[in-house]
């Protein structure tokens, strides 16, 4: 998977905290979309990133701007503001992937299982997404006690309803 | 005949070889013609002439070899012819006698060898007699190169014809001792010839001569190879019959090139178990070798072979022990250094590296032996410290790294002589080692759990921790090095929380010496490690009174770290750390005073040290996020803090930022109860969740006011950015919806309805209709309302009366 060329995009909500990690990401895939976390000091990171892949609009945001932290309705608000089908956010280090109304919320958790006072026992996790037109296959990777667990979720973008 | 070989100049060589080659071909042609005509006499005459070309002194060894190969090929035809003659009734004894009529010595001997091989094969005479005769006769050629090739021919042509155990030539033909005798005499004579080359000719040509000698080395070595290939060569024979004589020749020839090559031949050619049995002899000879010989290369070869031997067969380790292989080899290594006096550092290190490899392969569990090797290395090198030779430095780093990779880092660092060997390095390389040590700890995920070990580890990596004299920090790598150190902090772990805290304290003491540029990287991980510790302390001791004391101490320590960080200066990170501390103090330890102090410090930094408006926005977002979650503040304290937060929000520079910040502040008046609190009593020290619907409303109305005045702004109108304020309106609308769904009593259906209409009005404007992003936001909001209506639960009731 880490062979060059296999990953086409890297979406990271932020808190890379060092140039080294950014360079590592770039070595896996040069197409990175990284938002500014509360411990990042890289001036090129923005608060929000939006990109279009397949039929989906995907938004990335660290999430420390969202109050209450990690709250589904508050995240949904951000999602509407950015007008994205999939919102990737972080900050809480709590791994989560769910469908909310007609959109999707994903929190890939902490890639390193770093300590967060919001989620006491965070374990390392990340997400791989495969986008094909209007279908998104989401693979959820969790490292729990030395064992890697993988789950799969599938979402299909419904035709939008306009009133 | 001029005695110096290769005397013709380079350009001439090609031509001479060509001429000689042609002569060989010409004579071969006639020879074959004679053979076809069954004319033995003529065939022999032409073959002798052909071989006469090999008498030339003019060619270099390389060219001579080409000529030799041509002759060799022709001689195979002659062999076939001899076999034919034999079938026709002529005996080999006759042929053997006939060929001796050739005029010159060299052709005569080549022909003798050729016949000889057929003679042996036919078993007309015992193998050993023929072999003995031939090997003696060849003494007739004393010219080094010509003699070497002749004897090489003898060697090749007698292959497979030796009276080895189990061969057809054994018995009447002789025994294996005859075979060994033959090969060893040939070897000895060839070596003498080879050594003689060294002393021929002018001194100025010495280098060229030595080069040429190297080219011929394998001719000499081949004899030993054939000895090693004898089926019947067992250890007894080797020890009694072979090794002693070979060693004897090696020493007595007193030639460095020969000694170097032949020692390697012996080590590489014969089986490892033979070496084990003759270790004393092999090592004993080393001091008797010439000064020019690179003894460390020989010892290293031997070590490598024995290491591989041990690796391939665990059972031999027992044998190693019985002969005290380790002891002997270590002593030999030490002797090498003593003896030579000025062996270059690189060579000493290389030898000890081989010794280390050997130890690792044969005795993987014996760290005491590893230490012995290090001791030996140190003693050998200490007079040359610090090591300045680049190659030697590299090798020394490699030497020090090997045990790190194989064993657990902390254990290695405790080896008595590891630090002393490390101290032989110059500052730059010492730092390189420090980086390696750090990386290894991280890679192996070793936990360093005692004060003693932590202190020791930090001692070892001190070039990373603070400035070292004589060492400049490399800009490019500095951050990466400090990141290593930062990650190392998380490896300092003890199961006992008190001890764990002490470890962090000790680390911080060390890091203080690193200066601001390092503290920026090393303080944050200390703080986070401590935050994690606070939670562990709290969870570990349950409700014991002791924890509060401990949690409190740790939290106050973290505040100290944050303050130190602020002075680096690193205000933004320090502020975030204060917030993290506040959250931990409030939600984990339930200590109101500390939580308040943390937030207070965060606000102070906000006022005094946050650089620009963008940073202000981020800082405020974080402050509000944390304050929202804190449940430990009494109403009075909370009031002060919330008031500060809302005040700063309203004072942000840009109106849209103000508006969004004030919206965020509305949440400060509306907290959620945690799921575990449902129906249970509020725990001690925790305040019930704030549900101040009026103040929520105040915030939202204020936000609307700001959005309105944003619309009035001239700059906005001039820029043509009419839609940003409307975006704000839609944002606020969404917030209203949030609270509506939460059941905030201040947000009634009518309030919401009027806002909906207001926004609809704004949206009707052309500018807004053309702004895709705004339109999408607005429509999603309406969609959201529609979905709520269709849910069919209590919420839907409330929504039903709303008209879109």
C-alpha cells in the first residue's frame, strides 16, 4: 500500500506537529490536503479544505473550531456550510464513521494513538477510501492491542433533493 | 636467455603475442598433419617446436597465459594421438623415453607431462612413480614465470589421476600420502619460484612486478585447493601431513605477498572444523609473518568463517568452548595490535568488528563476552583517541551499532566498556551514535523505566540534549534530532506513577540545559506525558485522598512547563498547553482552582503574546472549545471566564470572525450532560450542566447585529462581496436550528420562523442567487429542516409548524 502511486490523495485533519511527518506523507503521496490543527504551525495549512472526487464533494477540517467538540449536529452544521457530502474531521482522536441524514461524517482518529484528554484510550487508526463515481467504499483500520482490525462501510450518494 | 620477464615494452607485447601465436598455429598444423600420417617422429618434432614458443622471455604474465592456453589446447590433440599410438602397440614407457629427445628443456618437460598423464591413466606404471618423477624433473626449469606455468600444467594434467582414497589409482598406484606428497612438493617449488619473482629486475619496476605476481597467485594456490579436494583428507592427515609443511613454507619464504595470499588460501580452502582443531597452529604463526602482512585481514577472515560455521550448526558451539576459541581469538587480536605498534585504527576496529560478529554468531546470549571484545577494542585504541581517521570512525560507529541492533538498547548501554569505546569518537561522530541510540530505542519500543537507566540514557545522548563543545548543530537535521528526543520522552515509562513522574522531572532537568531552541521541541511532549499520567493517577487510586495531592502536583508541574514554554518564546503552543491542563484539571482531577489558574494563564497569554488576528481566532476557538466542556467551575468563576471569552470574541478584528466567534460563545451557556450522568446524581466537585437559554439568545442576537453591520460596511460593498454577510446569516440560522432541536426555550417556533423569513429575503437578492456556495449552504439548511419534519418523532412535531 505504501508503494509509490497506490495512494492518490492524503486527507489529514491536522496536528501533524512537525515538518518530518509532512515530509513522510509527501513521500507516500504528493497530493496532500491537510488542514491546520491546534498544534500545527505550518502557514500553508488552511482551516478548511474541499475537494471533488468522483461524484463526491469531500471536506476536511481539524475540528477544534467546532463547538461542542465532536458533536454530530455541530459537525453537520460545518458540513452544510462547506457543502460537502463527506466531512473528514479530527481533534477528538475518537474514531468514528457514520451516515448522518444524507451525508457522511468520518473521524479517522489518531494515526499514532496519541493521547487526547477528549478520548482517554485512543488507539491508532486510519481510514482508506475508495471512490468510484457515486459510490464510496470506506475501509476502517484500527490497531487494538497489537491486532489490526479492518471494517468496511459503503455509501452511495443519493440524487440531491432540492426544494 | 634474458632473465627478466615481460621485458618488451607494452606496444610490442601485442605484436609479439601475435607472432608467437601464429607460430604455434603453424606448427600445430604440421603436427596434426604428421599425426594423420601416423608419423610419430614428425609429430613430436613439430610439437616440440610449438612448445618452443613458450620459451619466450618477452611477454608479461597475462600475455604469456594466452600463449600458454593456445599451447595447452594443441597438447590435448597430442594426448589423443598418444592414446592411439598406445592402442597400436607402442608402450607408454617407450613414449616416455622418446619425448625426452626434444632439444630444449621446456618443451621436453611439457611433453613428458603430457605423456605422463596418459601413462598414469593407462596404469602401465604406478601413479606414484610417474608423479614423483615428473615433479622432480620439473625442477629443471628455474625461470619463475615459465616454471610456474609448467608446474601449473603438471597440476592440471594430473587432475583426477592422483591415488586418492577410493580412486582407481589407489593400491598399486600409491596411497593418499603419495598424492599429498606430490601436490605439496609441487606447491613448495611453485612458491619458491613465485617468491623469486619479487627480487628480479630493477627496484623501480617493483610495483609492476608485484602486480604481476598477484596475477599469478592462483597458480600457486591451486595446489592447495587440490589437496583440500582429496576425498581421503581427514583431520589427522591434515594436521600431521599437510598443515605443518604448508605453514613451514609460508614462514620460511619470508615474502609478504605470498604469506598474505597463502594464509587466506588455507583459511578459505580447508573445512572449518579443521581450523577449529588447529587454531593454536594457525594463530601461533601470526607473529612470525613478515611486517608487510595485514594480519587483521587474516584474523578477520578466520573469524568470519568460524562465525558462519557456528551459525550453520549450533552443535559446534560446544567444540568452540572446548578449545576456548573465543579466548584464543581475542588474545590473538590483542597481540596483533601490541606487536605491530602502529596498526592503523581502521584495521584494529575492523578486526574487532569481526570478533564481535563472531561472538554474536557463536555466543548470542553472552553479553559478558561482548563486553570483553569492547574492552579489547578500547585497550587497543585508547592511545589513538580521539579517532580522526574517517574510515576508522565509520567502522567504529558500525562496531558500536551492532550490539544495539542485536540486543536491547538499555542492556547494551550498561556494558562496562561501551561508554569508554564510545568516548573514542570525535564529537560529530559521537552525536551520530547518540542519534542511533535514540532511533534504536524508538524502533525497538524499549521502555526505560528506572531513574538510573534514564539518567544513563540521557548521559549517552547528551550531544542531542545540549550544546557540545566543538560541535556545531546542523540546521537541516536539528529539528529531526529534537523530534527523536521528543518521541523518546514517551518511552520513559514506569508502572509506578510516582516514579514515572520523577522520570519526567529528571528529563526536564536535563532538557533545561538545552536552551530555548531545544525546549520548543522537548517541553510539549513532557507536558503531554504528564497529562496522560494525571489520568492514570486518577484512575489508578480510585477515591483515595492521596490522588488529589499527586494529581495536583503533576498539574502544577505542567503549568510550570507551559510557563517555561511561553518564555522560549512559544506563546501559541503554551496557550494550547494551558488549555489542555485546564481541561485535565477540570474534567479528570476535578480541581477547580488549578483549572481556573490554567485558563487565567491562557487568557493572559492571549492578551500579551498572541501575534496576529489569525492566531487570535484560533486561540479563541480553542479557548471556547475547552471552556465549553469544563464542568468544575462555580457560577461566579465561570461567569468571569465566559465574560472574558465573549468580550474577546466581540473584539476580534474582522466582523465575520467576530460573528462566528460570538456564535461559538453561545455554547458556553449551553452544556450537555455526559451520557453516564443520565439519571444519576451529579458527582462531587462537578457543577450541573449550564442551561442558560436567555444568554444563548443574547449571544445569537449579538451575532445577528454584527452580521448586519457587516452588511453596512463600505469596504464590503466596494469589494462587491455582498454575499459574505448573508453567509453569516445562514450560519446564525443554523445555530438557531441547533438550539431549537436541543429544546432551548428561548428559541420558539415564531422566533425561528421570523429568522427564516429574514434569511429568505436576503437570499432572494441576485448576488446571492449567483453565489453557488451560499446557495448550496442555504438549500442544505432547508433540506435539513425538511428531513427533520419527516422524522415523525417529537422533534418533527416542533418542526411541523415551520414553513419554508
